């Protein structure tokens, strides 16, 4: 009778779980984020999980052997391994205290069914948030932030600013370039970016000024 009762409770325990598996379960949710690479594809167990950011379940018992890969077109595949885990002491104690079974009235001590279930399912483990790149969001969610060093982030190019001379003519034309010669009351010479050289009599010129333009990328 006691054996049947024991089997019944064990069955219920595995079905409904205990403190460790109730609070967090035997799996946790890994949130993987690839810094500065929103187009990088994330794979876990050879299965595509997401681009740039991905969330998927991982067995708690494998928290110290968590491996995934990141791939992006034009860049080599990079593998990431996290090799540390922590024991969920509080959840395990809860299981021992609240999910134990006494097979008989005269038994010297109860059978720690909850603790056995937690150990069997791996619910007593969690990722080590002191490991570099790991952040604990809550008891169920852990974030992994990685740097895709095999695929450097391109540095955005900045425009080059140049100061040029601008000659305004009385006929409404405007010439940009570099004034190479200017003799008051006579003429001026201005060379444009394509190498052309123009000569204007000063009587044709309305005014001369300077202007800042963006001409190229460094």
C-alpha cells in the first residue's frame, strides 16, 4: 500500500513538478543578442532561432555547456560557448522541505521526492550570471550578449568638407572652384574641380565669396 502511494506521489510530482521545477522549470529561456549586427543569424543545435536577437528554451542542466553559432553573409561563422552554471539552492531547499514523502509512520526520515525530481530533471541548475556576457533578467530568463568579432562592424564614412571660392557673375552665372589669380579692376582666374580654368574681367563679376561643400567620403 505504501509502495503504491509512493508511486502515485512520484507520478504526481513528475506531472505537476516540485519547487525547483515550479519556480523556473527544468528549462530556462535564453535571450541571445548580437551587438551591432541586426542581420546576423543565430543557430542553436543547428536550428535557426532568429536574426540579431533570438529567444529559445535551454535545458538548465546544460547551462554549463551552452553553445550556439552566429552567421552573417560575407562573414565567417562564429561559435560561442558558456561553460559555467550555479546551483539553485533556494529552489532545492524548497523541494526538500515541501515535497518529501514519508513511506510509513515509523520511518526515521521522509523520502525527499522533490529533491530527487529536481536533480533528475536538472531543475536545480541555472546559468552563472557572473560569466562574461550573461545577465540574469529573472529566475526564468537569462540574456546572452555577444560580440561578433569575426564580422567587424563597418565604420561609417564621414563626408569631407571643403571650402571653395564662388564667383558670382552679373549675368546670373555662378562658378565654384579655386581663385588662382585676382587683379582688382582687371581680371580674375578660377580653376574648377575638373581642372578647367576660367578668366573673367572684373567688370563681369558681381561678387566673390567662399562656400563650404561636402565633396567626398573619407
